[in-house]
């Protein structure tokens, strides 16, 4: 899953595929053992949190160009 | 120079129509609107999921027996329905990628296939309701089942309406590789509906 799913259809589609994979893992683990399913949920949530935090640290989202032009404009 | 003047080079007399809207957010207005809309939708589904899990936890026989005897959820039919809906996300993605490559036939075919699969999903769900063997009066589990799946079905219907509008416009010659916002936004909504169904299917039918 990459990118904000609200910014583009392609990113939202990647979230669909990611959700299929994540839920397949959770359901498979839950069928083996309820506690294993819970552990997989916690593990995947931690992984997702780490990934979001890492991405923000390395590459903050850039504002749209038109907005950047407005921000750089000195006040009168 | 003000932001308004930056957005409108030249004399003010050259501009026709309403003034350009001020943007006070780092997000584009369309993205922000979709974000707020889907966030409210996620909270709505969250409320229904809370009710569902509460009913499931307080059920005396849970987690060993769910749903309560002698009822059964139709896992197989719902699984086929899930496959249909996930496939419709692929055709939706294909439709948008087609118009980005200036392939109008691909856009039209993708949208029509997505609409057909969404309609098939809704019809299958209606048939499932008719043959599921319980009704809303048969217990709280039945109420939350119909509430959650029915809420999702309503969202599928809204998505189909948006896609139908996009398809009609596509057949009338609208959209181009540079201007396809009218397909992109229903596409995002359709994928959101798909993701919500995957969560509903996993939580209600499988877990």
C-alpha cells in the first residue's frame, strides 16, 4: 500500500490489493488460533505505523505548486 | 501581490465568472472534500462494527458458536460475491488507466463491466437475504447482520449511481487523458466500498 488513497484512484486500488493480502493473513492466522490472529493484527498494525512514520520522516508531502507560489509571495 | 492577483494575471477586467476560491489548506479542495466524506463514512461503518462486535461478545455461546444455532451465514455465496466485487475494482482501475492512455473504448468497457459486476453483487445479496433463513426479528445477531451488510449494500448502490453517471458521460464523449476527474472520484469511492466489504466479509462471515 503506497500513497494516500484519497489522492488518486491508482493509490486507492493499491489499498484494495493491500487489504486483500492483510485480511487473508489475519483470517488464515485466526483459523489456526484466535490468539495467533490477534498477534498478526498487532504485528501488521505496528508495521503499518512504522512505515507511515518512516515515510513522513524521509519524505514529507509537498504542497501543490500553485499553493507554494502563494506561500512564497511576500506580504504587501 | 495578493494570492488572488497571483492566480489571475493581467487586468481584473480580463476575468469573467466568479472569483477564484481561496485555498486555506495544503490539500486541494477536491481531495479534502473526499477525505472528509470518506472519514465520515468510515466513522459510520465504525459505529455499525461496534454494535456488531458488542452483540457478538455478549452472546453467551460466542466465540464457539457464531451465529447462534441453528442459523448459518452463507459463507460460500458471500465469498463468490467478494470475488466479484474485488474483480470490479480491477475493471474500474482498467477504465481509468484506459482514458489516461486515450483509449476511450477501454474506459467505456471498464465502466460497463464495473457496473455489471456491482449490479450482480447487489442482486446476489438480495437473493442471499431471501434465502438466509432468518430475519431482523430473530435476534440481535440478525439485526446487526442485516444492518452492516445492508449499510454496505446502500453504499454499493450509491457507487453504482456515480459510475452510471460517469459511464453515460463517457459514451457521450466526455473525458480525456488530461481531464478525467469525473471518473477518478467515483473510482476512489468504489475502491473504498470494496475495502469496506472486505472488512465486513472477514469480520462477519469468516472470523
